[in-house]
């Protein structure tokens, strides 16, 4: 009986990995253990609790499985960054906010890869920079946004984070409000990610114009 149960669990796990969103959407160069852990643990039904809860739960569950497999905190940190991008793209697709582009590289700004890109009729590029923790990374996101804004002055640039230091998050919001940052227009975390998605719902999303992107994975 116990052996049968274990075999059943193994089959279910294999099916989850085979049919998981990362594999389905082709969000990988090589389908490795990090992608498998994500696919096995992601639960689309949890989106009913809100986008922020979905993002946080998805990353926490995948990290727990990876930690049990013996991955170091440093490895987990790197994987969480990629999982965050995947989870955001999956949430966008489930909420019908597509097409979206993963790791989009603009022809005008080569070698600068954007975590998540949407293209809107109203603003052109809408960039979502996904940072599991802010630290000094928000400065990098702002500088990259400044560069891209030279070519697309109406573009929108948002920062999405799961940083647990809410005082730091509040500090970045204050910097944005005080115009200390040059291009970032808002920062969202798991507590108000639904507000970002509601804003995106007001836009007319469309395919990026031909030859604008040099590379990037389209999610439809």
C-alpha cells in the first residue's frame, strides 16, 4: 500500500513537471532542476488569493523544495530571482495581460535585458523589473530605465519586489515621489501587486512593433 502511494506521488510529480508552465511556455534555455522545482510547486489556483500572494507563495514553495535538495542560500538567491520573473509572467498570462516578453532586449539598447516587457498603445514599452530584494538594485533598474527612455520617452517603468524589509520599500517609494530617481515611476510588492495588475488592465496591450526587439521570449 505504501509503495503504491509513493509510486502515485512520483507519477503526479512527473506529470506536474511535464505539464508545468515553465516547460509549456519554454521559459528556459535548458530545462534543469530549478525549472522542475518551480513547475512541481507552482499552483495557479492560488491566484484567487491575489497576485502578490501567488508570487510569494510560489517562490517560498519552490525555495523550500530546493533547500530540502541541499541547495545553498547563495544558490537559492539566484534561483529565486529567475522564479520571480517566471511567476510574474505566468500571473500576467493567467490574468490575460499578454502578449508579454521575457528578457526583452531592445535593438536600440543592446545587451540590456528587461525582466518583463509589455507593449501598450498608450505608452509603448511598459517595463516591470522584478527584484526579490532591493538593496542597491533599484539604482541599476533606474539607470537602465533612463537609457531606454531616451528612445521611448512615454515608456512606463515599474519595480516589483518581494523584499521583506518594508522600511526599505517605503524609502524607495519616497525617493520616487521626491523625484530622486530619474525614471522609475512606482514600486510594488506582494501587498499591492494587484494594483499594478489593475493598472495594466487599463492599457491596450499589443505586439511589440517589428524590429523594435532584438531578442526576447514572447508569452501569449
